[in-house]
C-alpha cells in the first residue's frame, strides 16, 4: 500500500470529524487535528504534553504536566472516542484509515505515533491507542 499524501490524510481526518459516529467534544477534536497537522508539518517531535496543553487546551506557560493532568485525561478521551469510532461506523473505512495507513510508513508512524507511540493502531482490530510520552 502506497504512503498516503497530506491531502489523503486530511481527507480521512475530515471524514472522521464529520461522521456523526465520531462522538467527540470540541476539545478532543482539536487534539486530534493538532496531532495530525503537526505530523504533516514535520513537527512530530514537538508533540509533547506541554505543547498540547498550551497550544490546544489554552494553558499558560506555567503549565506543569505533573500537577495538571489535562493532557493525560484528554488523551484517554481521544483514545476511547477513536476506539468506538473504529469499532462501529469507522470499521468500514478501516482499510484506508489514517492509523492503518500510517503504520505502513515508519517515518509517518514515528511522526504520528512517536518513538513511544502517541497514537498506535492495534494490528489485530485496527483500533487506535493514544499514549503520551
């Protein structure tokens, strides 16, 4: 399977976001969009709890991940939301899903998922797993 280009990845993201079965809050949607856009921009190494908290969730420069669990909590929400989506309506798109395709390219996989995966697709059922480094 060929590596998807940025337009294909954004199209998949748009389909996920527009699906009535992607039951996510605005915050969770911003989180997912941030991860995808930073990856496509070649800045996956910057996807860290501090950056997510300040750039996505509006925390100030004094944000401390040890005392404010917002990113871990939202990561759990995003993981569960993607799991539900891919187990239901998204299952029909699984063969072309962002997670499945990204797994085909080590560079994009590392970018999207990180060296310690930020977002990891299960090879058994295609469900997404979000992990913070």
